[in-house]
């Protein structure tokens, strides 16, 4: 496995509202330089969308923590303990390897570390782990279209996801009001999915959100290195499907 040039890992933690402060505090004590918190809402496969006719939204906080490879394990463990990610339905965390980083000259510890040698037992465990590897599908659409992404991903087998909001500009979005450029609001859907299901879910999102049409949005896939807080029943179910 080739190490990235940046020597940095991005830890993404998704927790219930108002738990972000605990995550940031714990990660800082473990050596992280800080983090960025985004606000959004989550969804699950088995949840009800409405209660007594009122839309039900599960508020979520998404924390982005960039750390050097040398302190990654200690920061990750601190986040797990602070957010109680080893308990059911407390939240999830996952790690993405970065390729190139800019704007972190103040950080230290960018040196690359050699990978430890694996013995035969570890090789077997690695093969088993590969069955449960995950990808992250990031879908950026116009405000109001996130539900289409959610519905399409659920129908294709996704178990859940998180929606955050933002703004964006593009060549197909140049509306003006009193000669002032309007930046349309965007919704970003984060869908963590088992690798073997990723292609099917991505195609379903493309069809459901009509991403093949200009100006409708984009979707891309990121490799996930490690996950924490994923429901063990989901892993068990997927393992059983793989054996069939």
C-alpha cells in the first residue's frame, strides 16, 4: 500500500446535535490542531419521515478533523471515547486518506512512517476485513433535491446518510437579482456504503437526482480507510450475503 504524499488523514465524525464540542475538545487534547463543524440532518432506512403529519428530522453535527499520521491513532481513540462511538446509535466515524494538503505549514509531524510487517494471521484478518470495506458517496445537488438522492440510495440498498447544506456557483447558475449574482443554496448528501454496493447506489443516485442533466448536481466517491460506529448488524447481514 502506497502512503499519501501529505502524511495527513481526515477523520469525519457524525454525531447527534450538540456533541461536536466534546469531539473537538477530545481531539484537541489528543494533539489535533482543531476541527471544522458542519450542521445537517441524518436519515436511516427504517425511520419514519413524519409523525402526526409533521416532518421528523434528526439533527446532526459533522466534524472534520485533519491530523498527521503520527497522532492519528490517539486522536481517533479519543474521539471514539468522547462520542461513545463503540455504543449503538451514538454516531459514526470514518477516515479518508488525503492526497495533497495546503495551508497547514504550522503543523508538524508530516514524516511518513513505514508500515509494520504483517504475519499470516494478520493477512487472513485483512482478507476478511476487505469484505466490509466502505466507500463514501458525496452528492452535491440543488436545495430541495436531497430527498431524491436519499430515496434513490435507500432503494438501492443504502442504510442511511447525512445531509448538510451549503452554497455553490457553476456555469449553469448565473441568475441575477438587481444585477447581483445569486449563489444558489446546495445540499450535500454523505452516503457511507459497502464497497460492493457502491456502484449500484451511485447509478441509482444519478438516475433519481437526474445528475446527467446540466446544472442538476454532481456525485463522486472517496475511499474510506476505516469506520467506527457502524451497526454490527449491518456488518453481520452483509457477511451473510457474501457467503451465499
